[in-house]
C-alpha cells in the first residue's frame, strides 16, 4: 500500500519572536523559525541584521513561540511599538502578550 500525495503532510514551521540586547543596552526584536540559528547569524554572519553589526556582545534576553508567520509578524510589530518600560516588563515576566492585542 503506497501513500498518495494527499496523505503526505508537510509540517508547518513554528515561528517565534525574540529580543536581543546590545552592549549599548538597545533592544532588537525579530522573528524566526529557529531562534538559536538566527541569534548565531546576528553574532557575525553576513546574514545577521545590519542594525546589530558592531554592537556586540549581543545577549538573547527573551523569546516566545507564537505559531504562524503572520501571528509572529503581528507580534513583532506590536512589541516594536511598546515603550521601553513595557518591553522591560515583558522581558522580566511582569507583562504578558495577549493574542487579542495583535489580531
């Protein structure tokens, strides 16, 4: 018995949002399907964000699995609009993202 193409399920990538802190204490927010790989790219690869070039050492200070790429991008946009105090509360666990905030 062979599987038809209809029976093959391609897994949907799970997207995450992350925040990196630079040596200058600035915060960078991004999205990816692999936070560890993306963080390594930011630390010296040509694939890293231009904003982070020369601002190391970098510290990954927060990450959260979101789900779909669309939801991750909405969450990233929401976080980027937060004030520094609100971002600090999110990072320290005193502020939580509610899905209804960015849908």
